[in-house]
């Protein structure tokens, strides 16, 4: 069955495979479980301002005070290890919902391909 919607949360548990299209361009076609394993949200809080660290492959990197929040695109483990090397006081990594993946994919539309 094919469903076109922006109300992804309503179909979250029913979706086996999905495609994200932006401006007529296919950004991502993937099995839902594979996408949940590929994309993750990483949050790190430091005792002082976050270090200036290179995080290749990270998308939607945001700093708010002593905290960094970013999304890993297939390289979450490597990003966590890089951040762990800077000794954060707290470091969390969690899977994204399909709706969060959809929102993050807007950043990917400016990159070449997935």
C-alpha cells in the first residue's frame, strides 16, 4: 500500500519502508527499521563550553550553552566516541522516530546523496 502523508506519527508503527521527497527529488528510500538504526540523536553536556571539535557526518549540529545536540547519519558510534574523548559530564544517544528523520532530512536535501 502506498500512502502519501505529512502525518508520519500516525503511521509510525505501520510503515515498513518509506521515501522522503523534497522539491520533486527523492532524498531517501529506506526500510523503517534500517532508518531507525542509521539516524540517532546525540546530546552531550560539558562542564564548560563545548570544545571546538570536528564531527564529520553530523547533521543539525546545535549548541546551547554547555550542550551540543546533533544527529548522526550512519556514524553515531563514531560521533559518540569522538565526543566521549572530550569528557562530557553527560552523553546520550537515542534513535529517532520516522517523523524526526523526516525533519532531519531537510538538512540532507542540501547534501549530494545519502
